[in-house]
């Protein structure tokens, strides 16, 4: 831990700080002296304000080290910490250490690593308040041009900030400042901040009637305040103002008279929760659940940072094991973090935990507004919650003492950040567990090959659950060859097998899930005369047609376009729409089954607040018979009445240009199959495909994880993919393609010189590229790619070399993912 050093009496203490919003070129700790008045406030993790640079502009910083001066420190030249920010925006020692670990592990800078751990909305925003200068007399102002005079009058009559001014007003501002009639004052603010509510009560409730008799009848507001406090005891100020028209002056008057008293409390807003309406019932563990619990529980009780891979088939009862272990950790006075890969999993999981643990459950995710997230963050830091649930960012919640971290669906790729720093939540969770001496559980029915390989190699303790808790057999899975359907004249989206299965499930009163892992209506629009494809002008990707909004949209930059009536290239009117998404599936289903209530669940349909919870509630109640969606419906959802799952086209993920395509397909097929038959009767799954012979689909249909693992690992070994060789992915991007290409070529030359040639010759190290990235342009930035494959034991050497990468041109960015899980 970064414990402060003992400081000799009379000497100033120093703070080595991480200045936020720093570039890679300034990636270092900066030393400041701590003023005597802040001596007791500045601690490791404090968020402070410091002067930085030649102009002493104010910057935020995180204290990484607090220490006594050394001989190298030139005390007289050091600048001082200006102030300490709210404690809610601070870190503790463990989270500072975690930030330093993230910086080293993912080759990011101090600022980016520390910013990950800070609550969103607390970053200081710099603005300038414009004020009228003291020398601006009436005579001076009258001599100004009319436009400047109007601006002076405006800033004199109300508060004006520079950010509010329009472009022409910015020019006027420069002029009046130059003339000395206006000044700028720095103003720092945040999007969110701690809020407080005032509550009022009577000083002497027994005297209420006497006081009311003394108040004249026409003083209705005063009487209303006292009557409300008499009836309700303690009332929030906002309610008094709303219901009896109380004013600030009126309340202060009653305080002066000694009749009422005020108390201030921190204000919190809380998110709404999905409620399934189910009762919490305790069911005895199965033998497999008990064995898993017994093995892991000792690490919870003894505070041991062991890592476990809980490999359990879908419906085996992993969540019940999580809850029992969480109960143990809470009994130890510690907090628990439960990570889920998708926001869609949060409502159901929170509902199950709330039924067990009550209101001491916090949730953190991006669909909450900034105030809600900040309030949950503060309450977690105060110890108001025992359990925190959310996607990967929930890992950075300010838990004082973590007793257990669970990564549910640990195989999921969404645990890997696609933004810098490109951290993997599973790895970070492991580091956090070591800092807190807490066990880590990676739970999955389909662990990633890397995770299962690590477990078999002894890096993780393997715990397996092979049977469903309900004792019902895993669903039967049928693979349908869509080539034969086409040859027989069936051009429908639904094979005869799937249509028959749908009819039977509906007749039996069962619910149905239909998966197609593509959103939108059509995925590709092309001219049949010249071959022109409707693409995003900002990105090298096809636009997706959304029929509901009647426009085509880019999935990366959200550019929108109407559908042209003629081809922009040749003038032809023969446009063809290709590929189907969830919107098309929904329409096709309604055409065949018009009386069946359906709902669509993809990122578009759940974008509005409350939409996800509404869909889940209606499906839980049985109102919705058929749920159509993308991979969102495949993970962790538990509905007892689902008897059929249909995969409309399994080839979508199978044909991705990525080495993980087979693994992701196997995982998706296994996970979505697991939604069927989770209660009393065996479920049914129909998988439609044009490649029925593919081993990933065959193994998924057989529920054979080990068979898939062995076969895919053979392919990975032959081609040198993880876990046999690790991958570092370097993406260079810029607005000019020729500049990016030149930078990529220079970087390749530099790497070839600095990476050991003997390792390259032995095949322990491979440099691929430079080549245009698979998606060669995103948001108007052209992208080139260099991939380095390396043996795990070479990681330290690779990190040392990559940290010394030469600085690129100003207009070319370089993003490094030292442990890439994808080449896309």
C-alpha cells in the first residue's frame, strides 16, 4: 500500500499527483507541496486542485503518493495544492493502487487510468464568468458601439458565462475586455454534485394548538405550515412550498419565533426497479450446488484471493450459489460486486437479489442519468449498500471492503473495453480481489477458451455443475439446413420445422424466443444495375435500413440517410434490399401469426427509459407470447414458460471476419438454447443455418462444451491464436489516409528493429501488417493495423517495447491493445 511517510517536524509534506487530462507526452507524477491548512485533508486518493503549466491554470489531480521531502526535491520551486475537492469524487488507497496497476497492465497513461475510477459527471468544467469592470463608468459605456453597450448591459443585469455567448458575441467580448470595461473570472463547476434537502419540524409539538389559536385566520400560509408539521411531524421544505405555498422568508420567520426548527440531510435519487412480483422461496441446494458452495465458501470466510471458474450448464443454479456466498461475505462485514455483461441482465438479476437481500442492493449502469449514478456512488461509498450490480464499470464502485466479486457470463466479450484504456474487467476484477483479499468467481455455461485453458492449467480453480437444478433435461436441439428449404421452394424466413414448432408451442400455451443477432430491417442496400452500395460517408460500413423510421443508419457514427429514389452513381431505380434484421423477423412473424402478441428486444427497441423493464414485465406476466431479439435475449434471462427457442440464422456470427467466430457462435447457440425448458418440461430449440455441418453448431446442439473446446483449441494451436499466442493490436487512425499509411509503415520498421529477431525466427513472435483495418474508416478516421503475436512469457518484454513507441504525427492517433481478444 502507498502509506504516507513520517514527516520530520517543521518540514512541508509533499504530494505526488496524477494531473487529470494529461497527454501521453506528459505521463508522469507531478510533485506539489501541501499547505499547512490542508495538512489533514490531503491524503492518498484525494482529488485536489493544483496550478499547472507556465500560466498556472487550475487542474484537477489525484494524490497518488504523500511523502516527506527528499534531497532531490527543490522545495522552494514547488507549487502548492490549492484546495481539496468533495470526498465523493475521491479515491481510496486501494483504488489508487488499482489505477497504477491498470496503467502498467494496459499501457495507458496515469490520467486515463485514474479517470476510469472516478464517478462520471464529477470532472471539473472550466468556464469564465463575465463581469463589468469597476472602471466602466456610465460615460465610458455610453461611448461604446451599440452592440458592445448591449453586451455590457446584459452582464450587468444578470450572470453571464463565456460558454453561453454566440460566435459574434465572443468577438464583442474580446473587444470590451481589451478596452478594460469587462473582466473574466474563472468559474469551475461539475455536472453533478452533492445535494441537500431541508426538513422542518415543530420545536414543541405540544404547543401547536396554542400557536395556531394565536395566528390570525387570514395568515393561511403560516397556519398551513404549522398544521402540516403538527400532522406529519417532519416535512421536507419542497413539500411545504408545494402544498401550503410556504416561502423561504415565511419559514425563516417561524424559525426566528422559535416555533419550528430545520435539519439538513443529504439528498439522494433512486432508480426504479423491475419487479417480477415473485416471492422469495428457499429451495435446498442440489448436490452440485452444495459442492460448489463448500469449495468456494472457505475463501470467502478466510479472506483468500482465490479465483474460481464456475462452469455450470444453463439452469444449473449458479445464481443461487452466488447469493449464498454473498450472504457469507456480508456476514463478514464486507461488500459484494456482481458484474453482468449486458444492461438487459440487470433488471432480472437485481429483482432476484432484492427478493433475497432487500433494499441494500445498488445498481450502476449507463442507462441511469448522471445524478442517479452519482447518488448511488455516494451511497455505496457511505456503506449504505451491501451489494453492487452492474456491467463492467460497476467494478470501480467505491466499496470500502470487498469480500467477493462475481463475474457472471464471464466469457462475454463486452467485459473487454473498446475504449482506451482497453482493459478487461475479468483481469481488473482479479487485481481488485488481490488488493482486498477477496475471492473471484467467473461464472459461465460457456467459458472462453482462454478461461477454461487457464483452469485446466491450474491458474483458476475449476468448479463444474453438469446438471440443471430443476432436474429437467437440457433442451433438444434440431439443426435445419436452410439450403434444403430453399431447394424445396420455401423462401420464407421460417423453415417448415420452425413453423411447426411455433404452432405446437402456441397450442401448448408456451412462450417463444426468436433470435437473430442483427438489428434493423435490412442490413445492406445496393443498386442492381451498377453494384453501388449505400454506405456511411463517415465510416467504411454499410448503412442499416430501419423500416420503422424509414431511414438508413450507421451503427458506428449514427449518420442517417433517407433511401434515394435513384442510384447516385448510375441513375438507376433498381435498388435491392439484402439481409434481414430483427425488425424484418418481427414483421414476417406477424404476417404468419397476426393474433399473437410479440415484442422486439434489441438496442433500438429498449433505448427509451423504462422500455426494457416494460418488455420484461409483460413477458414475465405472459402477455407477450413471443420475444424476438438480438443476443440481448440470450444471456441469463430466466422465464419458466419458454418452451421453444428459434435461431432464425446462426450464420450471422459464424461468418464474422474474426478468429473467435466459431467460439462466439457456439457460446451464443448454447446460451440462447438455455432459455428454453427451464421449469418442468424439456424445451425445444430449432437452429436454422446454411452451414449445418459446422462443428460449432453440431457441438452446441449436443451440449458438448468439452468436444467444442478440444476441436477449436486444435485450430487455435495450428494458426497461433490465443491462448497459444497472445495478441497485441495496434490501430493507427487519422483524417488523411496517406498520413496514416506512412505512420503505420514507419511504426512497423521501428517494431522490427526493437523486437528481438531471434524470437521472430523461432516463431515465438510474429508481426503482421501493416494493413488497412477490417473496418478501414470509422467516424472519418482512416485506420491501419499492426498485430503482434507473442508467447505469454514474453509479455513483459512486449510491454517494455510498446511503452516506448515513438510519438506519432499530431494528426495520427495510436491505440494499443496489449491483450487483444479480437482483431476487428
